[in-house]
C-alpha cells in the first residue's frame, strides 16, 4: 500500500511534463521593438501568418520582416518596409506549428497550411 502514493505522484508528475511539452503554442508573446516575419499580402488577407523564421505564409506568398510597434491584448501592430501604416495581426492563431518544443519557428496562422519550417500546422483546440 505504501507504493500507491508514490506511483500516483509519479503518474501526476509525468502528466505535468507532457502537458508542458505540448502546451498551447498558438499564442505569440510579442513585445514592442521585437522583429517578426509577417504575411505581406495586405490587411484584407485572412491568413495573418506570423513566424520567427522567414518563409512563406499559409496563403503561399513570401513573408516580410516587420517590427512590433504596439501590442494591445491579442493584437500586435506591425510596421514593415513599404507599409504606409502599422498593420494589426492577431497573436493567437487558429493554427500553429506542430513540430514540438524543439522547433523555434513559432508559426501561427488563421488558415491551415505549412509552417515556415516546412511541417504541417495543427488546428488549435
């Protein structure tokens, strides 16, 4: 009977580690002054893809390096070369990179597709 509490604690500890490893990566915590890659299609594009790596957004176009100029709740306002004014991007994606904790691309999007590291994105639930 003495082994049961130890076994239960070991199971709970294991579950906590798994939960941390597969924590929700659909939120990008951005700070003013930080640089990020963003969809360059225009404000009417529904994908709103963001990534820490260069690459293509989920709508297939090349992303552009942008700077965070303002953050309000779950929206970051980004400024990039060629943009007349900052553009709002959601920092919580409906889809996120599914590569696991070792991947550092942190790609999120409002549309399904591939992340900038080339792997399929997963729907966030």
